[in-house]
C-alpha cells in the first residue's frame, strides 16, 4: 500500500482514508455531494466509498446496481484478481471508466456521475450514473418548417451527438471532444465528415476552439465571438442551428459543426452570406417552389435593408421618378406635415424596432398582442396626429415584415442596424448616396471571410457551378457536386438521374 | 500577394472601359458627318485592342512583375522611375477625370442644387474604402456589379427599342471612311483607361488565361459601346445625337415602364454609380501600388487615403464646365494628348525589354 508522501499530487494514493479526506476537502463544500462509505464483503473484502452528486446522479441505479451488488450479492471472483478489477468486472453497469486523477474524479462527480474508491487501489471507478436530462427532443422553436423533420437539439450533448449519429451512421463522422471553461469545464465537440470536410478548415476550427481561454461556456454563442474572422463586422460569420437535419446537411457539404454541452444550438462553419438566406425546407420542397421562395427571400433582404432609404431618396430628392398620380397623392398627405420625410421615416422605424423588441421580451401571447396592436395603434395614431404620413407607415411596416421573411435572425438584426446609416446618407445625397452606401456595404461583404472562405462566394469570387444552390435551388438530380469549400468538388449525386416517363408508353 | 482569377481580370477590364461609357457614350457626339458613329467605335475598339494586346502580352512575359518594376529593370532605376512616374501619373489623371465627370453629370442633370464637391467626395471616399481592401475585394465587388450593369443597360435599350429606327443608320459610310476613322480617334484614345491592365496582370493567378480574359473584357466593352452608339443614333438620329452631352443617360430619361415608372434615369444613375465605384477603386489601387513601388515602400495601404484626398482636390480643379470636357474628349484633343503615352509607354517598355533580352542572350552566348 503506498504511503502518502508530503508532496501533494493530483493522484489517488490507494490509502482510502487519505484519498477520501482529500476528496471531501474538495467536494464537501459544494453541498450537493454525498460520500457513502461501506464494506464490500468477500471476495473483495475491503472498505470502499461511493461518491455521488445528490441531485444529478441516478440514485436508484447506484442503490440497485452498485451498493446492492457489492454489499449483498456475491461477486463472482476471478482467481488472483485485484480488488478494483473484481469490482469493475462485477458491476452490472454499462459504462464504467477508471481514472487515478483526483481532478478527473471530482469533475466526473460534479457532472452527475459516481466515483467508487476501494482501499488499496490508487484508481477510482467512474460509474456513468448521470440522470437523464428532463427535456426531451422537441420541435425546433425558431426554425420551424412546414415540411421536413421536426427534431431539435436539446441541452444535453450526448443526446445531440446521438441525433447526429442517427442521421449520419457512418464511420466517416468524426467527433472530437475538448473541454473549455476554467469553471464550467464544458464539453465542446467538433464534428465533421472525414474525407468530405477540408482538413485545413477542420484544423482551423480546432485551433480556434482550442485557443479559447474563458472561465465558463454556457452556450455555443460564447464560442462564436471567439471564432469569427472579422469580429467587428455587423454580419454573422458563423451559422447556428437547432435543427439536427440542418447540421447533418452542413456536414455533408463539407462544413464543420461545433456543439457545446448545455446548448441546444450547434455552430456551423464556414458560413457564407447565402447560407443565412437558406432554410432546411428549401431542400424538402420541390425545386420550383424552393427557388421561388429563395427569390422572395432575396427580395425581402433588399426591401428590409433599402426600402426606407429608397423611399426617402425618391420622395425628398428624386420626385420626378414617382408617377404623377402617386406624387399628387403623396403631396396631399404631406400637406402640413411637421417633419421632413427622413425624420418621419426615422421616427417610425425607431418606434417599430422598440415595439418589436418589446414583443420578443414579453410572454408569447402578450408579446403578439403588443406587437400587432401596438403597431396598429402607434401607426394609426401617428397618421391621425399628422406626425407621419400613411405611405411612410406602409413602407416601415413592409420593411419590418420583410425582415421577418429572412430565416436567420442574426442576419435580419444586422440589416436592421445598417438600415439607419443608409437612410441618413440617402436623405442627404439621394440615390447616388444610396448607391455608394450599397457599394461600401458590398465591399465590406466582399472583404469578409469565414474560416478563409470568401463570404460572398459563390457570387464574388464567382463560382458558377455553385449557383445551382445559391439564389436558385436546382433539382436534387442536378446538384451533382458538393460546394468547393468541401475537400475538392467531390461528387455527391450520380449522373443521369433525371426522371423520365417510361419508354414505349 | 493578392491574386485574382482570369475571369475577375476580364470583369475589371470591362468595367474600367464601360463604366464611364454608361452615360457618356462618346462616338455619336464626336462624329462630324453621317450616322457611322458605331463604325468609328468599332475601329477605335480594334486599335484599342491592339494596344491592350501589346500591354498584356508583354506583361505575361514577366509574370508577377508590375510595369513599374519592369521599367526599372529595363532602363535603369532613374529613367525607369521617371517612366513609371509618367505611367502612374496617367492612371492618376484617369482617376481624377472619372471622379470629376461623375460629379459633373450629377450636377448638370438630376441634382443641380447639390455642390459637385459632395458627389466627388462621396464617390472617391467610397472607392477609397474598396482600394484600401485591395484588388481581390474590388474584383469580387466587380463580379457582383457586372450583371447589374449589363441588365440595367440592356433594359434601357430594350425599352427604347420600340422607338428606334434602323433607317437612321443609313447611308452606311455615305461620306466615306474618313468621318468614321476620325470618330474612332476618341474611342481608341479612351483605351488609355486600360493602361493599368499591366498592374492588374501582375496579380493574375493564371497570367496566360488572364491575357485572354483582358482582351475579351476590352473587346466586349468596345462592342457594347459600338452597339450603344448605333442604338443612340437609331433613337435620336445622327444630328440630334451629336448635340447631347450624355446620350445614354438621356435615353434612360426618355424611356418609361408602362404608366408606373415614368423616369428611369435615377435607376440608371444607380448602375452608373456602381460601375464608377469599381472603376475608381481599381484605379486608386493601381495608383497606390505604382507609387509604393516607385517610392520603394513596403506597404501600399498608407498611401490610399492621401492619394484619394489628392484626387478629390485636384479633380475639382480639372475643369469648370461641361463644355471643357466635351473639348477635351473631342478627336482634336484627346488622341493627341493621351495618344503618345498610350502608344509610347507600352511600346517603349516592350522595346526596352526586347533589347535587354537580346543583350542577355548575347552575354550568355559569349564565352
């Protein structure tokens, strides 16, 4: 039996009293960790201690399969086997690991597992007895679809990995786990498909994840900001999803996923601008419908970014563009208006944004009422009071509705932010100002990269082959190759699969 | 080092040549007689293509090297730097002209109450941002802008086509070749806008394909200008077309979309702004790269802001009225002002390099 030395190490010593004392020193102040000493009769014939979390461990399993087995039922003995090996072989528990590090034992217990230490053994048995999380796999709440799978990630990493594995039961699926957060010690998993994802991108993701030094990672959003190429850009450069099918599809395109224990959102990288305008449903509906919807989304993007600016530019500077009938009507509604169009639009935009934010924060039924009734009441009141003209209200409402048509909330939010400076420059310089503002924005987008992949691709740089799945969505049988960001443009669909009516009929 | 694809070179070359032409299609304006502006434009394109071919094929012999570096190697550091300075100066002049003409049109037609300085600063400052990011980024922006420019111009011509009369193009060469040849001088001289192709090609990922792309880009722009000139003449008639300062812009003003869009010119202005933005950004990138090499600097970016400021200030001093621009671009002035540089700079450089290569060959042969 090793004698505990004066030097404090992270290792268990095999002296039960000493090891228990050290573990108690670390774990007892937590308040929710229990130490259960007991004597394991022959053939073990030694004292032992079971350490477990009072709230997270499955106490019934520990009672039934560990304590009862060791204390009441006789273990089958193997001649000359060590005590710990006897216990390990005899326990009817599926997942048991062994480790001799005190910090690992501590960590495992705090995560809801149990540790068993036996007199004379400098190794602890870690019994995976964590109680399953309460939340079951449910429908995605922020990425719902009319047609398609309805499985969303949950807060439990193991369950999330199972969901991915269920969709991609291939040996190519690689799962690399690391631990981040000095205090939270959260499990972070990088997933990719070997042979499909580009090794350079996988390495880059791994390096960026590994280089994060932080006290706690409570959600995948924490990592996102550490991993972006251009942190000061208003545009998101990493995509997140709660849909399992979306992550599986991203992996099949050669992208890399990152999951964090405790977060129902997976990160996907690289992320290009077009990815934020695509929805899972695009691939489940027929291509004609999917393409039409995508075109509408691109239109919505332009409207949500530019509609108020365009309206202000033409009504205040380029009135000659407006058809005469509409111009007369506009002039009539603006008679006696106290503010210029720009101020009107700015006020209405600000009011709309406040209402929207209020609607999100309030409980769902109240929130809906606030945003709908509030919008109507404020708009109507503003028109009645002569503060805003009805067309401004229509434009602002159209802008707001268009931003809801975008599948990615984070992109819609970026556009909301950018709308205001563009509005100001359009009011001052008219359409040339609007055009230059758009060009500066385009330049910014062209300068962005996500894990080295140009953000504006496949439009700039132009990759014509990938236009099949950008604004358009070609039929499945025509999308033969994976995107170039994967390891080369590998084939994903066999040739000549375009369906035809049977010959001879 | 930045690298751009052959396709991106083609796009930039096209936009460099076509952006200004979007509003100020010059051939009909400078035709002395008859409706043969488009023939003049085609002849000018052929001459221009010859010059682009000379610039591009000599550039590809020394891949990854800019004309400035080649000048210095070919004729020595002092003379090479002087030639390089002239080369950069011409590109700088082109930048100033582009920025000034942009402001000039906007104050002469759609927004006369806004000071020209506002538009000059607006365009130059925006392009400065793109030039700061570099050629790769500017090329990507160009790729996105190109379809908008093509669709915009196409739509205007399509809508105007119902009022075009092909008979206005007759009699073809009714006054002989001379008026057409004389008209071709300005379009040919305007290929000085493509002097910076040598700098662009030094950043080509695949120089040989880039040469072909540059030639295709220049040819496509030339053909579109010729086609546009024919369209203008068919719409206005050759006499009327000669009197209009900005023919294509005026054409855009004339067309309507049903009873809904009664004026297309502001939309056309958007497209023109986008094209000019890419052009000025590319030119600013070229000037700053050239100056960096002339001055032996390590980094190009610190020069972008000062050069943009210089461009803004000097462009405002270039001319006072549109009449001066019309004179400057006329066949009597422009070809003789820029022609010697357009032919001389690439020609002398090619000659100097040829002599240098022969000397080196002789040295190698001599024991």
